[in-house]
C-alpha cells in the first residue's frame, strides 16, 4: 500500500505543480506538507485514502472539481486513481485540506501479482496520465497531462525538500 500512497501524493503534486503557474498567475501558492491521514481497504482491488495537505496560498481560493488519473508501469496500466473535489482556501499561510483519493488496481493486474509488484516496484518504471478541472473566481480550466514520469516528480520534490515547501 505504501507505493500506492506515494503515487497518489505525487500525482496530486504534479497536477498542482503544473496547474497553478498557468492559472491566473497563482505562482506563489506552495504545498508546505502532505501526509497520509487514513487508509480504508475496499475489497481486494480498491482503497480509499485521505491525504492531509497544507498550502501557503496568498491568492484567492482554488477548487479542484475533479482529478482522475491512470498509473502505468513500463507502459502497462497499473491502477486508476481519482480524487473527490476539494478547496484550497485563499489568503492563508496554512490552508489545511483533506484530499479523499480512491485507488483501484487495473484488471490487468492479478491479485497475486500485485503483492510481488508492490514489493519490487521501481519508481523509474512508473508514469501517469492525469486529468483535472479547477475553478477559481468563477473561471474553470480543464487540464490534461500525459506520460508524467513519477521518478522525475520524486526528484523535483527532493530538490524542494530543503526549503520545506514546494512551489506550485
């Protein structure tokens, strides 16, 4: 379950990293922390996660209307992810957000194979396609990202780690 949690966090970070600078000049919004709050296993192929995130947001509120994605391993579909709508409150140094995320293993992944897959998973083999829709001040924007490298995302998070904030 650990790698799935990391993938969800990374996809959320990737989406927010690409969205915010292009959305009405919201370049000062930063993710200051993100962690797993809870995990609820639903059957054998699905889990619901709640991620706790904090943002520094000097701009107005931003709503993420939906976030959907597919995670791939060496080009083969591994899992589907989706996040319920959430809002990053504006004009806040510590905008706390709980992000509900659903993860479903793809049908191409066998249940027995998934156990060995998670133990021997290399992030360099992972990529993702993500689609989301954001809304701020009554304006909406739909964004799509294809073949986002999870390893590249991890490296960008590691580069930002000394400052304890990721600029979005």
